[in-house]
């Protein structure tokens, strides 16, 4: 990942830089918020900004947003200063780090905000076959479409392909097409020229140019609108892009990977996705099976996450008991690896014995995971739920369903949209409507765009 330090950090720049680099980050430094925006605008991209808490973080965010630049910010200040931390968070920072920096804290923040530390764990033959194909095609420059349900690890596999490719020493740039508002996505991908829209005070380099020489991941490509799909198709065919407001094409040398959790062939038939673009992206398809079809991976991943969160929370090493493993195998895991990770994190915190047993493996609402429950009780509950719907409008029921699903997913928009069977753009529009009506909407987890 790429970290841009902004300001003097109370004289702790060297320490913060050394720690971040030890955890694999590429670090750059500027002195002022104006220089930070200029660096991002010029294509010297960053996945995270670490900003001196004494600087005007709100002004930095405003300047970036005016030019359609979206990069998360963590604030850093000398000592534990609650008032300074609160001010930074109110201004828009994701986290506050006290200085001198603690190595474990910086590592945790880098991982949480940028979500860049996920390892590819595979023990099941089905997943090993996918990895073998990925190994075979990684050295080529062929475009790859990675498909599978939400939470199976599509971006993790994309990063694996990049690391195995001939471009591994160049940038890996990921763009979540579903998380960026439609009107901003074109500028995010292709950049813009000065004066092309209100707020465009200078040329801005987009993700295509940022990834030049490396790999560009278009995450959830199915959420891109048809007009922008046409522009993307030209970029893939001609290896040139047009900045918004630009007058001449700009050549780019990149490898494009794309992911989707939707049926793109069905979207082509429905006129929602360009067939020629699908052919261009889908030179090779890597389909990741859902976790419920990968029993060997269930056990390996469960233990991997138990080890990870025992260490992160200062708990003693634990193993998954036979009863706990049976509980894991009994659950359908609709949220796949993402849901399993959350469940194992909770289990580590709830476990009271040396082993992680079945009693500690619970859903976000505290209910046991995996059991099917009594059939008679389920039927009775279903009938009671049906009776409760009488007299309510469809809109009211839809609102409750969406908000309850979002709560179940701990605020994760992508996971919730998958369970609801709608696009994340539709979900985001519904949530905005509810928020405008005065309802409190659960925020997304750290590191996920709203």
C-alpha cells in the first residue's frame, strides 16, 4: 500500500515512516495540505493519508472532494489528546494515532483502513484448482474476470495474481465501481483537465494513469453505467484514455482485472452490460466457489482467523474444537469468508476456554451459528411474522427488511446488497432516502466506502 504523510507529525516522521515501511508500505511525505492535494492530483497516488492533527483536515478533505479525489485520512498527534482526537474525527479523519507511534497500532490502522493485509488461504481442492489456473495465467497480460458471491475473496485473488505477474514491482490500483458515486467515477478512472467542471482547478491524473505499468482492478464492474462502459471499452481496445475535458488521448500501459458478484451474461441479455466489453474483460475467468462448497477451506480459514484475532486482541493461542468445527460446517455462510472472519473474531472474544467451542460461535445478534433449530418453532415463527405484515405497506416492509439486513451485515453495504438481491447502487439510493427522512443508518465498517 502507499502512504502519504502530511505535515511534521511532531518530529516523528522518521519513526512513522520506518514503522510503515517495515509493514510493507511505500511512504512519501509533503509538508502542507496544499502539497498533499497537488501530489494526489498529479498521480502520485496514495491509499492512505497520515495527516498531522494540527493541520486543517476539513480543508484537506474539502479540497480533495472538490476535485473528485477520495483517499481515507488518519490523523496523528503527539500524546493522547482527547480534544485533538475528537476534533480530527469530526473533521473527517477515520482514526487518530498518538505519537510517538506504536508499531502494532500503525499496522492495525494500515490493515483496517486499507484492507490490504488479507492472505490467500486455500486447503480445498476446488480452491487449489482456481489458484493453479491463476498461477498459469498471471505472467501474461490477459484481462481476467474474477467472479463469485460477495465475500468469497475476489480482491484477495486479484492481488495474488498481481504479485505473481511480471508487473509485481509496479502499482496495484483498486477501484470499487460500486462505492464511488456514478457522477464521480469517470473522473476517478480517467482523470480530468483544469476547468472541465466546477472545482477542477487543475489537471487531475486518474486511476488508469496512476496504474501505468502495473495492474488496475475494477471491483464490482457490473455497477458501472453503460455510458462509462463505452469509454472503458475504448481504453481496453486502444490502450489510450481520454481525461474528462481533455482534447487528446493519453496512452496507458496497464493490465486490467475485474470482479463481479452478479450474472454478467444475464445483464448482457437485459441490456444492462455491454457484450463487447464482457468479451474484452473475460479473456480468462476465475470463478471462486462459495465457501459452503469448500469444506476444507472452512476449517483452515476458521483456524487462520482464530490465530489472527487471538494475536490482535492479546488473547492466548486457541484451536477450534471438534464441536466448534461441526458448528462451522453446519452453517451455510451466505456472507462467505467475510462472514466467517467476523464470526471467528467474535468467537475469540467470547470464548472462555482453551478451545473455541460451539457456544462461542455466534451471529451478530448473539444467536448460535449453524443450527437449523426446531422445525415446529420455525413454522410458528414464520406464521407469526406473516401475521405481523398485515396492514403494513410494501414500502414499510421493504424499509424494515433493508435496515435489518444492513444491521445483520454490520453495516457492510456490499454484503447486504448481495443478500437482498439488489445492486449496491440501488441499496445506496434507498439508504440515502431513509437518511433524508430522518432515520439513523448504520455506518459502514472501517475501510469500506459509504
